[in-house]
């Protein structure tokens, strides 16, 4: 399989390349994209012999670091160059690990080009699920019809769109082979983040360094802050709603601090399938690339030992302390352009928090006020969503502390 890897220098991108290292005969990277980490991009391009590269930050066109890139490489700059990788004829699969709403257009172009989309950019569905999922299902129907397979709809993401998030990969795997209509409820697990069990008074003065210290997962800074606020779990509920064609009433969030059960699916007969495993993102990444096959473990970690684990615990999320989760669920139920506003305001607020320009609960305040100032409308196009995103960011910036 020939892969275009977007966000190759981030956490998911680096772990994807670990998977490629372990399966060099099955996987080949043909294109790489980063936002601005030229030095690491150069090392990746050299190791994997990649000559098609994109750098998202156009201000780096004159960077002296470009001299480190391989001789003769095809190098593009800006969002359009990253998007162009998704339409290449020498690509079979695009793994979209871009951060934020910037990944939406890349996901759309991938599906329009008929390529498999391994999706680690949850914002593609949070912001544009109303556009992405019909396109993915249409492409999947065409693919199955061409292979003479049944096109009976199932409560699972189409085979052209494979989720990389551990929770959504778990749900996808629990649904494989099940028939439409048999799903009753999705149980979406959450670690609870670094502040699980804390009161609002305890959380109020935390710093970015405190929030980045996730107890079980090693992730990039933006998603780590989202995990600390539990916004990440709210975004994942919206993502699950789109991926699995499931109503919000049938998606439950449950805090599971051991992060061993990655999510569960409950069926109409009362049976529950749970997906369990070690906390290693290389496993869902590999499954998105190997599906429908399973390959040898991509991880050098010890396998899960239930005797050593001892116990699995579950609890209700604390929406009083973590109001971002409540806001995300409300935006999801509102639908239309509300999730795009939620995401845009959150990206602005999280960036400010990481820079020390606002406090932890300012994130929640900025998102809530930005949503209150927006009137949601049905999603009609990418350009409409991009304009909504732009306006929401402008509003959110006016709400930052002086």
C-alpha cells in the first residue's frame, strides 16, 4: 500500500512510521507533509526514500533548513500543497494526522480521489461530518459494487474511511460483521485526564505543564489539553455520531482510568462487545492500514496481563468540573455549523492557554460565549464551513483576557 502521510512529524505521524518500519514489504510511504518541522521531515524523507514533500507553513519557503531535504525532491508549500498530496495517482491511502480544522479539506479531497482515508484528524468529522460521511459511504458503495459485494448498510464506518483514534477504532472493530439495526448503544471510554476527581477549585489554577501530563497516553500538546478539559471526549462523541450513524442518545461517555477498555458496543439483545488492549497508538494505526487483515503486533510493549492489571473501573464523567464536555454535547445535538464554531473557538483558546495567555477555565468560557453568539445553520459546503471557522476564531480572539 502506498501512503501519503499528513502530519508526519507529529505524534501520530511518527508512530505511523514505526508501523511502516515493521512492515516494509506491505507499506511504502510515497509522500510526507509537515506544518513546519523541516529537520525531522528531512530525516524521514531520507530514511523512507520519499521525494514528494509538503510544508504547510508558507513562511518557510526561504528557510535555510530546506537545504537538508533530499536532492531532487518535489517540495510544495501551504495548505494547497498538503491537499494536493491527497489527490495523487500514486497514492492508495492517505493517513490524515493533521491537527485541527486544517485537516478537513485534505479528508474531503482524499475521498473525492477514491483513496482510502485513515483518519486521525477528528476535526474532519466534528466540523464537516455532514459532508464527509455521505461522500465516504457513496465511495464505499461504489467500491463494494465493483467487487461484487453486498452493499447492505451496516452500523460501521465505510471501508474507505478507517478511524485511527483508539476509541473509534475499537468501536469499528466491535461492529465488524454485525448487521444494521443490531446496535443499541455505544460506550465511549475516557481516561479522565490528569485532573480526574478534582473539583473546579482545584483545577482553576493549573498550568499548561500540569495539563500536558497525561496519565496514560503520550500525545501532542493540543490533544493533551483537550483531554485535560475533556473537550476531546466531546469531540469524539460528535465523531462517533457521524462515523457510526448513531444518535447522541445512544452514545454514552464513561470514565475508565486504566485506559484498557478502549470502547464498547452494546447490542439490542443485551450483549456487549468491548475492545481491550495496551495503551499504544500504533495498534489502531496499523489496523487502519491493514484492514481487513490483522498483522503481527506493531508494538514492542509487553502484552496485556489481566492478572497484573487487577481491576477495571468505570465512573460517570464530571461535567460540573469539566464543562467543555457538556458544551461539546450541546453543540453536537444542535448540529449544523455549531460543531464548527465549537472546534474553532476551542482551537483558539487552547493555543492561548498553551502560550500562557489565558487560564484553564477561560477555554470553557471562550467556547461557550462564542457558541452563544452564533446562530447555527445547516451545513452546505466546505466554503461555508471555512467561513464559519474564520468568523468563530475572530469572535474567540476578542474574548481572550486583555
